[in-house]
C-alpha cells in the first residue's frame, strides 16, 4: 500500500492536492509505532488484501504522532487518541471518523460507504435528529462513527449518551445491529 507520510502542513497540502487531481478522498491515519492498538490495526486491517485493493480509491496519509510537527497536525485534525482514522473529501471536508476498535470487515464496510459518496457525519446526524429518513448505510455509519476520537465535533461529550440513546431508538428495525452498537456506545 502506498502511504503518503505527513509530518507538517506542507505534506498534508500535497496529499490534498493529489486527491483533487485524482478526484479521490483522503484517508488520514494517525498512529505511532509504540501504540498497541495501532499495531493491531496495522496487523488486522491495513495488511488485508481487500483493504489494500480499496486503498486505490483514496489517498492514504500516515501521520506518525511521534514525528516533529505531527502534534500540530493532530491539533489541526482534532485528534485526541491513537489510532484515529479520518476520511475526507478531496476538498478537505470530513466525511467520517473510522473506528479503530471495530472488526476489520465492519471498518471496511464503513469505509466503503464513505467512499461511495458518503455525506459528512455532521449532515447525517442533523438529518437523523430532524427525523428525516436515512438509508441503512447512514445508520451504520452513525453507529460505527468513532465517537471516542471525535473531540466533541458533533456533540459535546456530556450530551453524547442521550444523543446515542435517541439515535438507537430512532433506528429502523432493519438496522438492529446499528441500534445495538449505538446503545453500547
């Protein structure tokens, strides 16, 4: 897999310029060599053939949190923990944060939904809260959104439990797995 290493703003700008030229989303992975969950993610997701094949659909950016300047990038992307994966449009709008703790097939499903024209989670959440009808893929994206690495971008931490409970209750019966995950989160 061809990762673009980034340790500063210039590296990120080059990755997004490449994404615009190639009309591809950007997947930013924030990790560290010493981080056990990061190493598990590398061993269970990043080395899978289906993930490697899917990676041709996006520009993959690796930010090693221990490199000089990387903490500044962490602040830019509102990263608070290792590992964090964020999917962006080529223009830089955040689509979703992918869960590092989920099973690889689940992460791949959320990634695929985002790559297939997924809307930003902020928009999806607003529609869910307004009781608008959402497709099953968006309920699953809400359920598998990485609420733990969100840095309160969608909702303040103190409001999160009530929000996730209300989303679980609003989930259609056909999305019982999404409802269960929302309850558990």
